[in-house]
C-alpha cells in the first residue's frame, strides 16, 4: 500500500531477512530495552500462528514494522509496533495505527494494544490516536 509520502510503502512480509532487520529495530527500542530483551528474544516475536507482519519501507530501507493477530483469542490485537530511532517523530506511528485500524476492522469489531506504563511516547501516540485505557495488567 502506498502512503501519501511517495517514498513510504507498507507491505506484508514473511521474509526471514525482514524479520531479522525488524528484530534489530525492536531490540534497540523501548519497551524491549528496558525489559532487557536482546535481539534473539525479539526475533521470537515473529513466531506463531495467526500473525501478519508488515514492514514500513522508506526509500528501500525498513523504517519500522508491526505485527497484528488475525484470528483466535487475540483477534484484533496489535502485538508489536516499532519504528527505527532515526525515523521516530515523523508521523509513521500514526500511519501504522491507521493502517492497523483499517486492516483489523475488516475482520474484527475490536482493536486492542498493550503498552508498558513506562513507555510514555507510545502511550501519548495511542492516546492521541484515540485509544482508551480499559484496564491494567
């Protein structure tokens, strides 16, 4: 899918090389840094059934990615969103959330996401997008 910026493309992937690049971004990003998750632990996020992994490409380089659950008990769950350090603050998180909303509403009436209480940037992004706190774990 082409986004308004002609140099930005979001596409689904099952490519292990893409997963490796995404796990690197993830391992350098909160909450995973604060939680002490290394690259190999982050790489495991791509395992499992009923997941769609999407990559946000900017000029032939992965600028971010996200994983959504499409079936089962967690249908409609945005499992992971991560943007590379160099690309944060450019509106890509909002674009990803809009893409997720459009995609998930095709098969689920509900969209949900979990966020760590210390991840203030993510909380601000999700709140600004319209998510509401419904509970704490």
